[in-house]
C-alpha cells in the first residue's frame, strides 16, 4: 500500500494552484512577505515557529520542510523538541481554557436552548 502522505505528492501543488491561480498567487505573495520581506524576526526563529505550528496543525509535509530549513540554519534537535513541547503545552492550555465554555453551557437553563433542528442555520460550524 502506498503511504497516504508522500513527498512525491507535493509535486502536484502546481496542478492544484492552477485551479485557483489568483488565490494561489495571493498565498505565495503572503508567504514571501512573511518569510522573506518581514525582518523583525531572524529566519531561524521563523522556522522554529513554523515547526511548532506544523506540529499543532499536524502537517507532515510542513514538519519535514521546516525541520530541514531549521537544521540548515544551525538549529538543534533540543530546540526543536522544546518548541514542540511549548506548542503542546499551549494547545493543552487552550483546550483547558475553552473547557470553561463547556461548564457555562452545562450550567445554563435548559429552556434557553432551542430544540434540535429548530434553528435557521447550522448549530455548529466545526
């Protein structure tokens, strides 16, 4: 069985971009601004942030690309692991903080909740 994620799949990005060339050009412009034009952060720091973010989003392609770039800039595996742990702790903290919404929802009076399907739009956008 072929792997679901394979680096060779990335060669199809140009085909994907042809479907919506204006949006693709906007994205590429934005990416260039962030990684090449904006210079308040050193490139090495940007790549470390990208590694942490790639782990939060779960993109194996981004993990691979940004780890290689970071290593080429002199980054260490210890720094990578620490950044991943910071991302994990931050994500876990955000989940816990959002748990207050579950508490508040649970404590609301039942009468304030419309019956299932009684709304005009979707009940949830996730």
